[in-house]
C-alpha cells in the first residue's frame, strides 16, 4: 500500500520570491535603523518553517521568533548564525536545551525570570511585558518589584517586547495607551533594544517601530490592517482539480441543505477540495473560482472532500476532468476569502496550508541545492 501515490486534487503553491519581496517591503518601510524579525511560528503559518526561514535568511533576515523549542531546534539544525527566540515554551524545565543550542527564551512571567536569576550565570533572554493584551508578560508591578530588587541589573534582558491588541485598527485608542505603557517600562529598564509592533503595527508609523518589528502574517501576504493600496504581494495560490462534470435540470438542489437550486438547466463541476482541505465551510454560495479566463461560482454547501461550481456559462471544452481551477491567487487573496467567510485570515491560511499538498515556486538560487519539500 505504501507504494500507491497519494492523490493531490488540491495544491497550495507557495511563492518564496514573494516572501522575500514582502520582507524587503517592510524593511524599506521601517528604514535601516529598525531590524525586521520574522515570526515563523506554527511551521511558518503552515508554509514550511525550514524553506521559509532559509528564504528569509537569503534576503538578510537574521532574527526569527518561533512558537516552541522544537521549532527553534529545527531552525538551528539548518542555520547556525541566526538568532532564534522562543515566544512561549517551558523554559524553567528545558533551560539546558536553550543554552546548548544557543536558543533565546522569551521570558513571560516571574517564575521564568526567577529561573534565570537562580542560575547565577549569564543567560541571554528577551523580556515580554504586559501592556494591555492580558495574555503573557510581566505586569508593571512585576517589573517594578524586580527592578527594585536588582534583578535586571544583575541579569538585564537584551530585548524588551510587548504585543499590541488593536494594531489592525489604526485609530483605536488602545494603541496609544499600550505604547505609553511600553515606553514607561522601557524607560525604566533601558534595554539595548525594544520591540512593540508586529505585522499590522508596522503601519501605525515610526512611533511604534522602536528597534525591532516582529513580522509574521505580512511576510505571507496577509494585509490584516486593510492598508490600501496593498503593498504586499500574495504568497499563495490555491488550485483544485475538476473531478466530474454533470448536467443538473432546472429546479434541482445542489449539496447539503438544498441551499442552492438551479434556475435553469445547468452544468455543475465537482472540485476535489472541501473543508477537509481547510476551505472555510461558510464560503459556499459566496465565492467564485477562476480558470481559462472564466469565472464560476461555488454553489451549495461544500462537502468534506468536494465542492461544486456552476460552469453553465463556461465553454465545455475547458471544463474537463483533471483541469485545475484557481481559488486563491492575485485576484482573490486569503484576505478576500476570509472576508467572504467571516473568518480570520491567518487562520484560513494555516488551515488551507495544513490540508493541501504544498508546492514551492521561485526557490532562491542559493537554496536550490537543498531539499525543498513538495507534498
């Protein structure tokens, strides 16, 4: 059974050159005195942490944030020189692995800071402070207590960071409130470098850039702040094969719940993609696909492994089984799909990336000799 190839009716193409271009766009926006760090947690938003980090390193990125120690070790195994910081993992119990592999922990609470202090030896670390997100980070009282006890004098953080809650809404007063709180803590600790803005925060302007911006979703073409004109290139293209074409008489239902009924004698094509592949169930009857210069709407509720499109107005000659149609690309992006399904764009990207076969395009020449995953 293992020799039988796995069928790939839905394929997500990842344009690595576009990832590099988006990194360079953000770098140009923040200027030469602000470092652009790449957030590649959760397998680089599902797009492949090794290939994405190598691509970004080739573009000049040398600071990466990951979600856990396992991801950090994956990067370290293929990249010796870069700084790799773990946003949240069990530093107090796994400290020896951080030290042996030169992984930088992000300290999120007093117990982790106590573990650094108790060790009595130098440990490079980043300090996360709470400014209004109420998820991770030392509160102002935590910071003040440790400052007064001399903890930060004995063991200073190399970077102090925080996370904005409302950066995708430019006019939200929370942005200014968090910035003021962050400045108060930074002025107290006077770290070597400070970092407040993630992807959407880049568009808030220079007052939010500080020394480092931590960019994740923007690298992968997601315009979560809704900036127009959009300066980011789309990174992914989603395609699915036509599996079957069938004639459906006027007045007949298509799919679960009979949410779509034909208003004429119709031709319906069945695509090899469904919610198993990460396509949002809510986008049925709301979006269209593109192929051969034509557009065809998704009709009816999708199934686990298939969905239907109405190809009545598309010439029969281009609607053959095995023909690929495009669901995501330059003209209809992940942000567009998320809006149509009332979903969150990074979630949509990660689900589609996890559910579909993945193919890389425009691999940088420096990486072509290394193994690039296509699955």
